[in-house]
C-alpha cells in the first residue's frame, strides 16, 4: 500500500535524505512501518540540519516538494496566492495515486488537503489534528474551517481524525488520541526530589509569543524577588530569542536564567530527570509534548488551562494549573510549595505519563489501521 502524507512541516535535504522536526518525524516513522511505500508532500527549505531534526526512515520514500504558504506579510501573501493552485494540483495527483491519505492539521497546507480529500470519498484516510480541538476555544478562521470539514460526516468520508482530548464528539470521524516521545526502556522510577532548596525549572519549546516564554522568565524572576531560590533553563529557539536574551541581560538575572538554544533530546532528557518543574504558560496547545515529556520523569508541570490540560493533569493532582499573568501565577505556585504534596504530584505525573510510550503509540496506530 502507498501512504501519502500532506502537511505544512518544513523539511530539509542532506545527501538525498530528508529531515524534519524530530518529534514529528519520529511519529511519522512509526506510521511508515505499516506501508510498502511512502510519499511526503510538504515544503522543503534550504537550511542546515539542526540538533532538533530527524531523518525519515523508509526504504521506499518519495518526497514531493510544494511551496510553503505564508500570509504574514504582503509579499509572502501574494506569493502564497499564486502558489495555491500549484499545491492543489499536486495534492490531487498524489491523492489519486495513493491508497491511504494522511493529512496533518491544523495548517494552511492541511486546509488544502482537507478540501481536496472531499473528492476522494472512497479512499482510506486519517488526519492528525495536532492543535487544540476544544470547540469552545477562540481559534483562527482557517482552523475552524478545518475542524468543521473533518468532523462533517456528510462531506468527509472514510476517515479517522485523531484529536487530543476527549470532547464527547458526536461525529463518528473523531477519535481521541495522544502522542509519545519516549520508549519503554526510558522508564525510570521517579526520584524523590528535595523541594526545600533551589527550585529548578525547565522551559522547552519554540520561543514565540504563543508559548509565553517571557512570562516563564518573569515568574522565576519574581520567585527570586520573594526570597524563593529558583533557576530556569530554557531550551528552544524562535523569534523571541534575542528579546529574551536582552531582557535577561538588562535585568541582570543571568545567574538564574539560562538560554541554551536548540539541543538534542538526550540533553533535555537528562535535564528533566533532575529538575523540579517544567513550565509552559502557553496560549494554545494540542497535546503538549514538552509537558508530558517532563511528567515522564516526575518533573511537575506548571501550565495554563488550555485544550485538554486539565484532563492530562487530572484536574490538579498531577501538576499546577496557573493563570496567564504574573501575580496570579506566582501566587498559585507559592501556595503549592509543600514538599509532601509536590512529591505525591511528581509520582502521579510519572505514573500516568509513562503509560504513553512509543511502543504503546505504535500498537494504537496499528489498531487504528486495522479498523479501516
């Protein structure tokens, strides 16, 4: 069977091999194991492979390059408008020659894939909606359109749409799902931490407005101002990198705020095994990989109430839910600093998260495919 992937993730080429964002490619490699041949239809950029990239692994993989779509500036918007017919034409051609169509959403390319798949009602299809499926959350129009198309049984047929969280959907298309980062061999017994000394925080993710990395910095800064010793290690890169470095330098807080840039997963794993908290005061999430990765090693999550977060944290028994402002967030964290409570929270977080291994993910993918 031929498996087609339609998505917006930017890829890189090196010596005839194709690379992409490691968590995404790691997941796709598991999907690929179930198919004879694979075609990836996505943008390709002329950038060097970085520590957070991973290679696709399949002996019969074909990469079909499409233009990226970007409406963040007038120039890019005009280029994108002219690129859309080209992308739609390529999607049609690839869908026609494939046995299984897999669409990655939300995203501009995913939206085009959602529209084109309507014309292939008899093809086997899956879609992975990696964003916030909460029907009550405010989202861009294109995201709402994608969700409407995917859950509409009248126009979208023969598909399973994998979403994060259980939203009691009435559509037979929708399947609550998850993602995974670590293997069963990565499981470790959660080590009891000492919460009476310096509190160690980790932020792992893109340094962009939606993740609110500056708020994470200011929370740790405020804890120190209150006499609570704390430090924060930030892993990731993005548009806010320079702004955050300038903030740390201007406010002379480099002694407890460190920005490390993009690093490989092994370095992050080692840091999570000893840290007390992983903080992500995000505006929107689907399944927050960084948070679940921290929980895997007993690192207590500190997160805002978005998407399926409360479900993941068992309504506060496996982590701390904060408001997205400095005063309330700091108050909530300070009120939770009881060693017995935190150790129990850490144990529950690890016990829950360690269920979601790559092996379990693989078994659930096979189960999804067998139902088709």
